[in-house]
C-alpha cells in the first residue's frame, strides 16, 4: 500500500515480554553469541499501535534491547503487542531490475536475501520523531557503499507481514543493474566484515528465491504489476 508520509514518534513502553522473560532471553542470546561472534546486544526501536489515516502511517516506537527482539523473533513472535517495523531501500537500476543483498555468514539473518535495511535504533531519532528516511539511507550506505547522491528516493510503500511491517522506499539509480552490482561488490571487497555476501539482480518472477522473505516477494510482485 503506497503511503503519503510517515508520522512516527517515540513513547516509553515497559514491554512485558522483555521484563518477564529476562533470564530466558539472556540465555538465548548467550547461545547465539557463541555461534555468531559479531552479534552484539545494542539498543533498537520497536513499533506499537500503527494507524493508517488518509495515506499517513501514524505509530509509536519504544526502545528495547536487541537480545529481547531476537528471542521474540526466534521463539515465533509469542506476543503481538508490538511490531517489528523497519525501513528498506529497494534499489532499482536504470534498466528496471532490482538489486538485493544476500546476508553474510555470521550475521543474525545469514543466507536471507532482501533489500538493504535494518531495525531502527536510537541514532534514528530526531527529537521525538523516528527518522525512517535517515535510517534507510544509513543502512544502504553501510551495506552497499551507495550514498543519497547515487539514487533518487521515491515514496514509501507499506507491506504488512504478520508481526512485521516493512516500509519500503524505491531508490532509483541512473546506472544499469550490472554496473551497480559491480560497484557494490567492490565496496564489499573493501569491508573487513561485510554484512552482505553477494548481490542478486532480480528482473522478474523467475529470479525470486525462497530465501527472500514474504514481504520482499509481495513488494516485488506489486511493483512489477504497477509498471505493466
């Protein structure tokens, strides 16, 4: 669903899951760190009470720890009082192809294939506003080396998927897909611990992969229909 704009704010919330399951969460995260040395327990933002009105998405976010989020996710989203919402940058080449990243070994989502994105964190706050435009620009720069000078950012598209809410922004590049992929791969080669292991070029339904989350496939099929 295309959106006119986002109205996302920060509001304190005592998440019962994080408080009541603290010991189990800490044990789960310790086991995860034993397998994935690069994972660390930073602070993130999760969404509550989204409301769509006249094309504007209103929602409140609260701050929690990454370990609690991972346990909530890995245990099958046992409570539905919060939502995992995130900004994604749908990199679109001049020839109409989309570029997706394959998460590297050692990351919490290794093997998954999706657009550059990340769970928002306190650095995305501008006063009491959660800056998803800034979040997606930061994630794209970190993961691909592309800055806002390398693309034109379009509007937002909302893709609900159970306990997740993807907010996707098309980032239109003037470069063809092969050249854009080559440039991103050069960036990854310079990184000591890159988040991405590879870049996939997706031109149509034949390029879809089971490693892509459902919200990515939903968005791509919608985008292809929109240009037909």
